[in-house]
């Protein structure tokens, strides 16, 4: 296991205590772009978001290097949150459909981030992180992300329930990632893509029986039809701003036993 001592002193970004501490580097790893900013303890941006194109091929070393390049443009921070486009459990990537499961399967993203930057790290699916940034009020809520692929997560009373790999569900002869993902939108054009989305939204509402549906991701801005009253389009920035909530007590159980994900850092993690 890596300790919190960075092997590269230039990347040892643990700061002294400052106003708004602890500061969190929040990273949104996408199939098209990687975006990041630093948030204070209340989730307020302390710097404008920065972004880089997702490396091709999107191997773990290439992605970690891209995150390091973004971090170098931002204020110092004390911990990291990452939203990842795939299934991730206990900090370990299980699938990464739009980055390459062959590259990512079994990769311990949390330990890689903690080891590279010398601070605690937490990571969840990107739709889960977006939902943490936007879900409000009691009841059952669903978030979907429309980007390179399709992300989905469910929340009850603002607490994360589970992540659904809805983008991998089959629609006719193809997955929903293929049916309404960004490649399909670019091929079909926005008008035909919107026709598919007009059919997709009621399917999500029926499948989840949610009280509210939050639609985000870079392609949400292309929706051009009247949505049901229970559906709300949210800012794509939530994929970053939701990152600070990974460090709330309600998420602690998701990272129990992972020494590189504890805040405050444990004595063991400092060794």
C-alpha cells in the first residue's frame, strides 16, 4: 500500500491549514474530458474549473498524469475526490466501458491517487458524484449523466443508494451508451437524438419510480423538448462540485477499511 508521502516532492501538495480547510481536489474523469477544481469544506469553488482532453488510449498512468497536470494549475489541497465513468467498489475499478476495461479492470484508483499526491483519496462512479452535488429534498431521486456514455444513480433522502449501469443495458440491438451516447448524437444529429431521448426519459422514470429525476452531463444542454415536471436539468459542473460530499459522514461506510480514504488521516496512513 502506498503511504501519503509522495515519491515526487513537487506533487506533495498537502498544505498548511488555511481558511476553508480542508480543501478538496475534485476530479471528474470523463470519456471525452477530465475536469477538476479545488473546493472548500462547504463545496464552494476556490478556483475556476480546469480541463484537459481525456488521453487516448486512456490508460491508468495517462489518466493519473493528466490529473497531475490539472492539479498543477490549481491551489494546494488536502484530499482528493474523483468521479469515474464505470463501476468502482472499495476504490477498485471493476469496469470502464468508455475508457477501456482491459486497461482499468482491477486497478486500485484510490491508492494510486493517494500514492501520487500524498493525500487521502475517495472515488465513486461519476453519476453518483453528480447526484451528491445536486439531489435535494426527501424521497427517491435518480440522476443520469448524458456524456460519452450514460450514467445513472439512485438516492433516498439525499443519501446514495446505488449506481446502475444503465448505459450497458440493451436497447434493441445495442446498449444505451451506443443508442444515445455522444457518438450517436454526433452521428444522428441533435434532432434525431432528441427523439431517442424523448423515449428514454419516460423509461427511466418508469424503471426507477423516482420522485425526481436530475439530468446532467455535457449533452444535457442539447435536450430540446418539454420535460415532465419531475425532471430537472442540472449543471455539468456538479460532476466536480459534488466531490466534497464524498467526505461527509454519510459516505464513510463506503470507504470503511481503506486506509487511504480516511479523514482526518490515520496515524497508519501518515507512516
